[in-house]
C-alpha cells in the first residue's frame, strides 16, 4: 500500500494531492475560469442554505410539536445531519438527497443483477447513460413519496392527527425540494467544480455543524463536561481525520508490464513499468450507509406501532440489542452486529464494483501482463486474491471510523450519548466530509495541471 505520493508509471499517486492545499487554492483563485467555477459552487450552496430555512407549514401543528416526538430517535438525527438541519425545521428540503442516494444504490445493484442492463450501458454510450439516469430519477421520485409518507407516519404515530390531503401536499413539497437539490447538484457538476451531489451532501453536513457544537458549548458552560474532555475529543478528532485521509489515498499498486509490439519491420519496446492501482477504500461510504439502514430498521418498525403497546416495547427492546449506541452489553452486541454488516457490505459492493475477470481480459487485450503471472485465469485468480486481502483492510478501516461516532461520546461519560452533540462530528459525517474535500481538491489540481500543459 502507498498512501504517500508515489504512483502510476511516472511516480505520482493520482489519489493524493501533489501541491500544498493553500497553494492550490491560491492558483485556482488566480485563474479566472476556476475562480468562476468556485464562485458558482458557492452560489449553489447559498441557495441551498436559504432553502433549508423555508418551512412547509402543517395546518394545526407547530414545528416544535412535531419534532419533539422525534428528538430521541437516532435515525432522525442522522437524516437531519445530512440535510443540514432541514428535517428538524420541517423545511422543503427535509428529505434531502437520501432518496436519490438510495435509488442510485438500487440501480447499481440492478445493473449488476440484470445482464442486459449491463450490456446496454457498455455498448449504448451516452444514450444508455441518459436512459439509466432517467430510471434513477423515476425511482427517486417513488422513494421520495415512500420516505415522505413514512416520516409523516412517524409523526402521527405519537397521536397527532393529520388528514390524507395534508399529508399529500406536504409530501409533494418535500419531493419537489429533494428534486431541486438534485438539480442544484447537477448544475454544480456541469458548471462548477467537483461532484455536485457529493458537494450538496458535504454542504448539508457543514450546515449542521453549529447544531452539533451548540450542545457541547452548553454542557461546558453548565459544568457537565470540562476542558480536559474537550481536549481528548479534539485529539481523537484530528487523529481520526488523519486516518481517513491516509486510507482514502492509500493504494496497492500492482506492477504492469507491456509486451513488445512489432510495427512493420521494427520491434517496438513495451515501455517502462506501469502500475494497476487498487484503492484500499474501494467503495467509499456505501457499506456504512447500508449497515446504518439495517441497524435502524427495528426502530422504524417500532415507531409505526401504537404508542405504549406491548408489541412496540418488545420491538424496541430487540432494537436496543442491535444498536451500537445503546448502553452496557447491548452496545457490545450492537457494535459487533454493526461491524459484521459493514464487512459484509464492503465485500458485496466490492464484488459489484470490481469485476476481476473483466480487468484480466482488458489487460490481456491490451498486451499487458503482471510480471510472474500468466495472462488469463492466473491473472484473474491473482487479482481476486489481492482484492480480497485489500477489502479486509478497507472494511476494518470503515468499521473503525463508523464506530467512532458511538465510542467517542463515551468520553463524555456524564452526558447523554445521543444528545451530547459529539457523535455526529465523527463516523459517517466526517468520512464524507474528508472524502469529498479530497476529491474536489484533486479535481481543482487536475484542472491546474491541464492548464499548465496547455501554456
């Protein structure tokens, strides 16, 4: 593995930054085109921040009344964090990009499960990609309605009456808001810099930071926590950030040799050694998202049951044993279950994303080979073994990062873990922020390099 600049062919790592951060930003700001793109991203962020505060009124009910019933439900805290606090405001952006993310994951799995879809995308070019994007949007709209009605069901499960016409209007507003966020992301991808959807999720997490820090400040002022605890968590935060950067840029580089080719009467050399880079973190945060969805399913089922019923109590007790944020032995079993899910989905999604047979065939057709390994089946078996070992390291990294949001708050042993405002500063939120920031800076740097070559 190589987490330091060192890389492919010419000795550079395409996943790492080659220039200092501030130097990259200075050069980007000095370039009129890049400065315009960065300003466009900032404008889209500003529109998003305004939309977070545009509430969808629900006749006869106050926002505080509705949210009070959801305050202690972990899944709502997670959704609210990704949405920049839009859910607790019952804003038009309450659904955020969660329906689109879920739809994208489902479509990628279906693409692998349905061979004709895979063949269509492989041979259809731009038309096939547009068709697949259209399917994803249709599924996003369906999931917007499903998740919207689900959220309202959670609210009404506490005894709040709401007629079907009101529910339909609210869900329509939420669906329009979710699709508008998606449109903003697409505009960023087209006219700005970086991946628009990822940057909108990044903006939502950044917007949630004041709400994350506020409980910590209040508990510090009230004497419930001290500066020593703040210092420990700060050190852990910086350490976890460093680990995320290290593993996000880490690669296993497999040397690739090109065969000599005969052109006319001359024998052309195969060129110097190149590398096939395999990232340690191949699948990003997808396994964590899947695992979180499954961990909180029992709680979602319980919220749909009659309040105070025996069935609801039983399901909630079962849910505690699968919740890594619980207390005592329940936290141990929940953490183990959470870790197993992350490992399972890491292997599953790696198999979906990386087809070693296709990689081996592409190397063979290109006249390339791995030194000491025969082209064809032996190359496939070799790559399969390497990817399997890398996936263990990647899954362990994801599990460690994911568990920090449940383990670190225990430093504040006398503060409620769910309401301490610490857990959301770690885990999935931190991983998304660091990954998106690195990817965006890499794209800015790549633009600068291209412009320098053109001069």
